[in-house]
């Protein structure tokens, strides 16, 4: 069967400001939580930025974005997902007036994309709360964050509303469950963080997300505003009903974020969870109506892997997860970082999410983190022969096509880290995802030159044939 991707399918790539821009203290930018997290989720966080923090320079996208966008255009990108670094716009997060130089940077960046007909897809908050908001307010635990976020979104909607149509309110909003500092700017150590405070913080983020959707629709009537969820389907380790229920419960902890964004209210299973865990969500007047009346236009998600759950975890072998835990699936191979490789999982998730929410879906992250070797070909060109990456992406896109055949409306696909960047979990550059190699090493050496990998031509051909030649 010759299955095609829909006309107008948005092919492209994705990055996040803090993982590629560098220039951490230029043009008035304030510090963000990432500037004091040199070791990713392993921690510890530092008092000041330290020279071993790869994100301070990143891949120097801040100064080289024009050349990089030219390469994206050469691959035929229709869309490019990036985030705005909140601390470039409001350096401390709680000031009244924005930083003009920060605003100008994204004006120039979006103009450069539009010059090539590439649609920007913008994450409003991607793992980089202004550090001051984290230290002074404990991030999203504090309700004041909603008004700081509101001022920030009004500022960027006002400034970029004519250039940006697609917006995502929070990157992987459910990851705050596992990484409260990175995801929610929560300064309290996660070992000390009370469940009550964690779920209150989540409530504040959900309200802020609905508020951004409301304001966005008012200020930019043609805009499309989505939530962004870290998807990791949980399979039952065995057909023992106890395992099936354990997997269902584990899945609920992720799907509830989408349920609130799409259905506009907390699902019954979460109300039960709150009751059983003695959690009382403090709702302000109007919160419920806001959630109910300002639901998202689409659901976006990242997909890297699936995991298993078992009722008796002790009997099962614990596995690595994309920020989340899980139990090792004996049927699947894993990446060099222990992430299970499961192309069919993306078809499963697309069907699960569409069955559940009946909203258009956007795959905004997917890819293989791997160690690449830069080689010199006989004609002197430097490249990486990354057939493993091509195979991974191809296998996943085949399953995306299957899901489309299943009837799932998929808006687009942005491959994660389309140019090599600093890894979120490990803060290393050696975990590479790109079609474009960046010459920078974790010891700080490297020219920062860019080289096309073998996958560059492959992806160009995929886009050029609208997915017919995978
Ligand atoms: C997601 C994040 C990204 C990204 C990606 C890959 O969780 O949204 O920021 O980095 O995962 O993860 P890693 O960089 O840890 O390999």
C-alpha cells in the first residue's frame, strides 16, 4: 500500500533555547535555572554559572542562527520549533518592563525563518525559568508565577503575534512530576518537596496554560495554541490484571495533564488520587471556569520510548526512562543511554491520544541520542555515517504513517535536536540527535563548525517527497 502523509504536513526540526543558544549573559539576559545546572538532572545545582556548564555556550546558535536556518531551509523544513528564553525577555522574571534586546533577538530569528517560508513553532517555557523566580518564589509552587507568566506571554504575543501562529505553553508539562527544578523552577530539593506543593505547582501551571490560551486567542485570533506532553506509553509487564492496573495508573499520571488541557477539568481518577494522598488543591475564584473555557487547539507531545509497569516493581528489573522510571521491556533493544527503542509505541500513543482527546496531534520531539564519529571522506568532506539514526527515524515515521492510516490527524513532525545540541538530562554534547554535526566536545574543545551528516540528505529527501521515500 502506498501510504502518504497528508498535504501540508508540517515537517521540520526542534530545539530549545537553553540547549543551543549559549550567550547566557549577553544583551541583558538574566540567569535561568539551566545556567546553574551543569550536570543536567543528576545535579547538583551551583550557586553561580560554572565553566563546565556546556549550555553557557551551547552551540552558539545565538550568533550562528542565520547559517543554521539556511541549512534547515536546504533540508526543506516547513516548520522549526524553538523556545523563547524567558530570562532574555524578563531577566529576573518579575520586573515590569521587558528587555528590548532580548525581544529584538527573537524578532530577527523569526524573520530569518519566515524569509525561507519556515513556520516558527514556539515553546513559551522550555525548562528555563528565570533563576530569580526559582530562588525567590520557589517557582511554580507560588501562585504569583501565574501573573509573571501572564506578563511574559502578553509581551511575546504582542510582539510576535503577526509572525508566529503555533504556540506551546509549557514543554513536557508532566515532567515536573519527576524534575521539579528543571521543569517547574521549584528550588526546594525534590527529596524535600511535599506532594501537596508539587500538585499545587502543577495546578498553577495548568491555570497559566489556560490563561495563555485565552489571551492568545484574544490577541491573535488565527493562532493555534497547544499543550506539550512527554509521552511514554506504559505497557503492562505481564497480562496479570494487577500489572495491567498498575500500568493504567502509571499512564494516568501523564494523561491527566492532557485531560485538563483538553476536557477542561480534573479527571475523576486524579480527584481520587488527591483524596487518597491528602492533597487539597487550592483553587482561586475563576480557576475552574478558566480551565473549562480555554482548552487547547491541539495536543503536542514528545516520544522517545515506551516503558513497562508492574504491580510488584521489586520483582521486575528497573529500566532507564526519559526523565521517568519504568520497568525494562524484555522485547525491546535500547539506545546507548538505556532508552527502549519502540517505533510501534508512537503509533500506539497517536491512537491512544486521539481516541482520548479527539484533537489534532503534533509530534514535536522524536529522535535518537547517539555518540557520533566525524570522519573525513576521500574527497576531504567531513561527515557522520549515521545509518543508525536514519533507521531509527525511518522506523518511527513508518509507524506515524500507520497511525495516519488509522485515522489519526497528525499536523506535523519535528525531529528533536535537528542540529546537535546539549542534552537536557545529561547536559552533555556527546549525546547527539542532529542531522547537522556541531564540532564541540564536552571538554569545551571544538571549532563549533557545522557538518552535514548522512541523515541530512535522507531527511531532505523524506521532506521533498512528503514522506513517500522514507
Ligand atoms: C525531552 C526534552 C528536550 C530534550 C529531549 C531529549 O525531555 O523536552 O529538551 O533534550 O527530551 O532528552 P536528552 O537531551 O536528555 O537526551
